C-alpha cells in the first residue's frame, strides 16, 4: 500500500506539472487577467515562457526517472522487484 501511494504521488505531481504548462500555453490572450498597470503583451509572453518551462521540467524529470529505472532495473525498484 505504501508503494502505491509513493509511486502514485510522483505520477500525480508529474501530470499536474504537465497540465499546468499546457494550460499556460493554450490560454487565449484575451482571457488573461491583468492587474492595474500591466501590459497584456508582456503578461502573455511571460505566461507562455512559464508554460514552456513547466513542460521542460516535466520532460527532464520524466527522462531522469526513465533513465534511473533503465539503469537500476525494474527488478530492484521498491515494491515492484524483489
């Protein structure tokens, strides 16, 4: 049971980072809420950069996890192997 929670929480965290990044990329510019004195183009451009960064973090963490599983082997992962 402990391992289901452990692996599940990592999976949920990765999926949430991916969803957050994609939502930042697909949000239309006219739906972005502005604080007084903010320029819409600058806010949208910064939001798109943050979305790309979230997707890059997702890819990097996923690649690191896959590399770890491949190098260590599935048989030695806690709760799955021996």
